[in-house]
């Protein structure tokens, strides 16, 4: 017994493990708060599994719902959900760091390592400055979104409600959460240019990553860097390509479908643009996804799995992972020994990591889909879409026949599977693996090389 106690004392948690435990604590705290009687509307009740699902969906900024946010939750419950979205989107480590800095406390090396893991950056250099950037950008963008949406909602609601709706949807959009206080999401605003563009821009800004913002500011305004890094250029190029190609493909697939019946060409393009942007981990919708063609749904699954960018509020395998994979495939097809981009050579470990992350994501999505197909029997494309949406922390769904997600029809085991999918998707399969297995070892030796015939 004494030996076990001594071993426990000597055990040191890794930054990845601390990050996982921190998210678990926030999710459990949210579950307890949402389980309070006054967190739900009068006459409504909330089972523990539904409270856990909602808290996980909010903290993991997913947006899948098993209860209607505007009708099943009270104002207190909605505010709790909003707080969980903000904490989950930016990371609890960011909030803790800001509080420590405000109180004048120093940040230890170990705490900086945890922040490095949470923010998905390469080193701890300048990490406190990056944290300040995150807070400033978040407040400015969300305030701007709230202001513009408030002016729009004042045309329909009284001032207090208009501001509340604007604030909720701005925070939800910038954090790529997808929670809405409208029962049918943004379907009633499907042709509203202001709402579509403001929410769409907030989603894009939230999905670019704070590292990109800081570097653009340093390059264009402060002249502290003489060129944009490959990371920033890949993020901007891949994001622009995905939005452009996605908008064109959805317009091509769905322009003749009943989902856009009565739309003008401009309105169809607007709806296609919004669905493409939202599929990049946001979860809002302006058309009925249960009525989309199966091939459109499958195309959106691919957009969801790519997701946002590193260091952002978005999920998925990330734009840079997808970009590096495409460049590596192109260089391999051309018979090049090195993978090069913008006159720079990409390290082999980065390429291996990109393909490994994509493989893990495909493995988890396939595994969860197979389990749910066996347990729930809800149809292949709908189940695949739901799992991909959860893993990529998107929140889009073919629905339960009403306004809730398909997950609302799942039994408790099926909901637990989706909770696990959202949790893994938010932290990343690689972070979960490192957290479970501990710090990876760096071998001091290498074995002789031998080739293997493949293909």
C-alpha cells in the first residue's frame, strides 16, 4: 500500500492530461448548473443525460441539441449555456490566465506548457501576449457583431430582447457553437443579407485562429515581421478555397431542390455561402438539412471534417492539416523527394502528423458511426452526418423530425457515444491519445532502414 501511495505522489500529469481534466471539470460543472430546477422553463424537466449532453455540446462548441434552447431552458439556463460556450470556445486556460494576470500573479513554466497545449502553438514564447490578443480580439469582434445585429433585431423586438438575441448569437457564432435562441435556427432569416453576412463573417473570423490575427497585425500595421508565415498563408488560402468551392458545389447540388424553392439566384448563392461557412464547424442553418440531397450531405460531411484552423474556436482536422496533405500528395505525384511550399521545405514529422490526424479522425468517425448504426438504426447518411457533426464540433443535423438534432432520438447509450465524439473532437484525437498514454518518448537510437514494397 505504501508503495502505491509513493508512486501516486511521484506521478506527474502531462499538459495534455491537465487540459483534458480541466474540460471535464467545466463540463461537469455545467451539467450540475443545468440540472438545477430554475435552469429549465416552468413545467419542463431535464434528465441528467440531457443536461450532460447539453453541457458537453456547449463546452465543446458543437451546437447539437437534445432540448430546445429557447423553450426548454429558462433565462438562467440560457445564460449558463452562453457562458459554457465562451469558456469552451476560448479555453478555460485562457480565462484562468487572464484572472491570474489581473491579480498580478506570475505564470509558471508548467502553466505555460498547458496553455501551449490548449492554444495549439509550437512554443511557449510570447504565449502570454497571445492570450491578451485572444481576449482583446474576442471582445472587439463580439461587441461589433452584437451592435450590428442589435440594430437589425430592433426592427422586430423590443430593445432589451434585441440586444440579448444579438449578444447570444454573436458569441455563439464567433465561437463556432451554433446554439440559437430561434427554434428553427436562422431559417426565418434565410434571405436576410445582414443576418447572413454578419453571422457568416463572425464564423469565419472565429475559425481563422488568433495566431493569424496577431501575425497579420504585426505584418501590415506594426511592420514587426517581413513576411507572413506559411501557416498564415495556408490558413487564408485554404479557407478562401473551401468557401468558394463549397458555395459553388452546394449551389450546383441544391439550386433545383425544394430547399431553395422560390429563391432568386442571389438568394440561392447567399444560402449556399452560409451553409458552406456554417459547415466549417459553426452549426447554424438557414435551410432544412433533412431535405438536402444525400450527395449534398456527404459533401458537407467533408467540409465539416476539415473544419477551422489551429488556435481557433473551430474543430475538425484543421485547414492546415488538409492543406499540407494536399501539397504532400501533389509533391509525391510529381516524384519530388521533399514536400515544399512557398520555397520552404515542410519537415517530414509535420507531414506524418497531418496524415495521422486525418486517419484518426476517419477511424473515430467510422467507429462511432458503426456503433450507432447497430444501436439506433436511424439510417446511414443521417447517422454519419450526425457523428461527423459531433466529431468536428459543428452542430448541423438532419434533425429529429422537429427542431432538435437527430441525437434527441437516441437512447442513453447513443447519447453517451455522441458526448464522447464531441469531447474527442474538441480536444483532438491526438491530444486524447497523448493524455491517455502520457508524454511520448524520444528514442536515442535509430534502427537500420529497410524498404517495403507498397501499392
